């Protein structure tokens, strides 16, 4: 017997983590088999991926896993066997330009997410560091939900940029921005919006106090550089990609290829941190372009000359095996973002609108709530990876609350209370009416818990969860007495 801590935010977060963990446990991997054609063009090779679109002999077939794979390898082999003539006819060729704009500025949640990924530090540690930078007058106020600037700040923004000319880590980027003069029109862009600011605008460098950088930790210096680069990016043009989408046909079966080539770096030129390993930045770029076949300038030029009904030779057809992936566990950064965007989990549109843009908790309290859940051992944090998992105690609390006050596990509760406060602000109900409803909720649920007897029903949930926390015997114990 022990007292347990519950709260409309902390218990909701616990619920999100426990549910995710149980989804992962119950997940069953499904293998699937994709058919790829290796197509040659002017000495270059590229892949085309088969899809069962209308006209295919497998269109809406029960043998399919989605439209681009089979559940069984034999069916994939059968398709390859049926495509005897190894030639592909060009069906459609679409060309276009894709622009990738700089991301919005940092609010606290976004910064905590990025720092968790880059430096493997907790949201609590990120807040401590950015608070230190603020106190040393290096950055603006950190506890903010806004990712944009105000028009008033936009008018004076050249001062922040000018101050950064003395910051060596950015290789003259501040000088370049001042030369381009793009800061003069920043108020007309999506990075400035008074309506999206409640108390404070986004976290940006002040351009002052650079001498204080020598007296702070290496991680803090890197966090500062990350903020500076995100800030300067908004004054650069978007990155521009040339895109080509090609559809080829082999005996009524369609193969799809997508290509993307960077034509103009734009803001990407200054986006990567000076301390980032080249391989790591390339890896993040690659993950973004998984759907695109690799393409060089020679192949791009050859593709652009293609016309409908041109014939290409197919060197080979192959099967690529894959398998479905379980949902990812939350890490400390993605958890902060999930709390910020908890409204997306609400089905009721009116309630969802109530906490849109604010989520559960506030930018000032989210890190502290997570820290509390770790300290009371309801959740566990792997400090090396920042991955969050529930503890056995946490799962037990989840089951107890789920049987007694289920509303605490869902963001709808916060949304409905927020909605009540809105009614008070509008004058639809009086503050006393609101408080009476709130008090009634607490009293009724408390009595319900006091009068209930869930122990025997809960035993089965405990036994099921406990199976996942059994300690494996050590090698010495397995070896004998």
C-alpha cells in the first residue's frame, strides 16, 4: 500500500508512454516483398519500384501488402517470371522545382527536442543551459511557446545580426545577411506574426555578450551556435531542388522512380553546425530523401530529354524484402513536442481547438513534469539515448488510474477545463460556476476511488506487466551453484 501521485498533466504523460510501450509489445512484424527494376539510361542505372496501380494484373489483389509489395515472396517471384521482355516504355515524365524553406525559429519545446537529438541532454538540462545564456544576455527570454518574431522586434533585427559579426563560428554569415539586405523585408514573411505571440516571441540571439561564451560549458556553447544558425537561416533564400518523377511500363505493369537534385543550397549553406560530423549531417539529409532515387547531374540531364514511349532497357528485376516497424518509443525531446501537440490526440474538434498551440503543460513546466515522473520512478530515462520507458510501478499506476479516474489519462480533461476558463473569460459562466463544476468533479471522483475495490481485478494487469520486468539470471548464477 502506498500513496500515488496523479495530476492532469503528469498522469496524461504517463498514459502516453505506457500506451506506446504496450503498442510496441503487442506489435507483430509483417514481412513484405517489393519488386525493383534496374533500368539503364545512357550508361547510368536507376531503380524503378513496381506498384499495383489500375491496369496491373494484381490491382486490388488480396496477395498485396499495400500497393507496392507482396505478402509472400512466391508472388513477387511469379510477377518477375511473368515479365519476360526486359524493356521499359516511358509512360509519364513530370519535372518540377521544389523549394525547401528555412524552418521556423526556436520556441522552448522545439529547442528541447533538437538538443535531445543533437546532444543527448534532457529537456530540463536544455532549459538550464538556455536560462544561463539568457542571464548572460546572449539570447532572448527562453520560456516561450512562440516560433515567430513580433513586428516591433523585426524593425530592430539588424542590431541582433550586426552583433553576430564578431561571432567566429558562423564564417561571416552575419556579414552576408547584412549585405543581402533580406532582413529589411522580414516582417512580410511567415517568420513575423503578432497573432502567434502570446507573451514572448521566439528564442533568438541578442548579438550581445559574446565575451561570456568563454566562461560557459562546451555544450552550452554548442546550444548557442544552434540558436544562432536557426536565427540566421530565416534571412537566406530557400534551398531549391530539381525534381523528376518517371513512370515506366513493362507489359502493363508500372514502375515508379523519383529523383531529386539540389540545385541551390540556399539556407542549407549555414544550417549545419560547425561541430557536426559530416557523416551525421549527410545521414539526416539521406533519411529525408529515402523516397528519391540517387541522381547525379549526368543522369538528370538524360532523364530530362526523355519523351513518352521512349524505350529503356531493364538490366534486372529483383526482390527487396522489408518488414513493418513498431511505433518508436518517445525520447525526452519528442515527448516535449508530444506534450505541446497533445491536442492532436483529441477526437472532439471543439475540444481539440481549445488546446491547439498550447498542448498540456506549459513551456515553463513540461521539463519539470518529466523530471518529476523520473524522480518518483513512474518513468525511466536512458541518459545515453534519452529514450523514455515506463517502470513496472508506472504501469501499475496507469492500470489503477485507468480503472478509477480514466479521464486523467487523456488530454480531453485539460481541454475541457481550458474550455471552461474560456467561458469564464467570455462571461458565459461565472467564476463561481466554474469552480463549483471543478470541485464537483474532484469530489465525485475521489469518493468513487474511496468506495471502489479494484485489487482483485488489477492483479491480472500486474501479472501481465510484470512479465516484462523479470530480471534475467546473471552468467555466474546460470553457471551452477
